[in-house]
C-alpha cells in the first residue's frame, strides 16, 4: 500500500492534466448546433405533424379527401334519381287525375243517357198501351155499330146505346157520321141511318 501523501499527489496530477485537455478544445458554434438545449417535460413528438393531424399510414396525399368526395357524389346522384322518380310520379298522378275527371264525366253522361232511355222506353210503352187500348175501344165501337146496323135492318131503331158506345171511342169524322145517323133516326130514315153508320165504321178504321 502506497502512503497517503503519494496518492494525493497522483490525483492532483490527473486533475491538472484533464483541465489542460479541456482548455485546449474550442467552444461549439452554431454549426455544431450550439450548447445542448434543456429538454421540455412531456411526451416526445416525432415528425412535423401536430398531434391529431397525422395522415393515415400507407395512404397518399389527398386519399381521405378523395374518398369523401366520391361518397358525396354517390349521394348527390341518388338524390337526383329520387327527385326524377318523384317528378315522374307527380306527372303520372296528374294524368291519372285528369283521366279520372274525364271518366267521371263520361259516367255522368252515360247515367243521364240511360235515364233518358229509360224514360223514353217508359213513355213508348205507355203510348203503346194507350194505342192498343184505343184500338180495342175503336174495335168495340165498330162491333157496336155493326150490331146497330143489324138491328136497323130488322126495323129496330132502339140503337142509342150502341151509337153512344161507338161515338165515345171514334175519331172526329167518325163521330160526325154517328151524329148524322142520329138525325136520320129522328126523321125515321133507317136506310140513311145505316149508310151513315157504315161511313162512321170506315172512318174509324182509318183513324179519321
């Protein structure tokens, strides 16, 4: 073991040599980035992007924006298609409403014409029935006058009932003939009365 004075001498020589070495170096300039800066407390940030704005790994610049624009274009196209379909349906609805109004008018006219046809048919049937009844009355009157002629031919002048029955159903000229026959009966001219009754029958069958 070395004595303590000798050890102290060695340590002093080593410290002196290290000081001389440090004094021989030149101080660091701006090119050497200067003296070391104090490190701030907190997490260490890598790169140049601020927190929260890092781009997706493996994507090129504008990739996210391109995807967003593509989605917006698809949505706009879908909205445009929906608007076109709505417009077409609105047009179809307008045409259907117009056709419905026209159909309603046609139905109304058809119902009106059917009503007129039914009324006309009813009137026709009524007139036909009236004509048939009138023909039957005329025929009944003709039969009554024929009976009256037979009675007058036998000298029986009591034919007032037959003349009245025929005169009620006969047309105007035939009624005049019956009136002339009455006048002839009043004059007791049975032959003339029979002639007027024949004329009345002919005019009644002719509708006169």
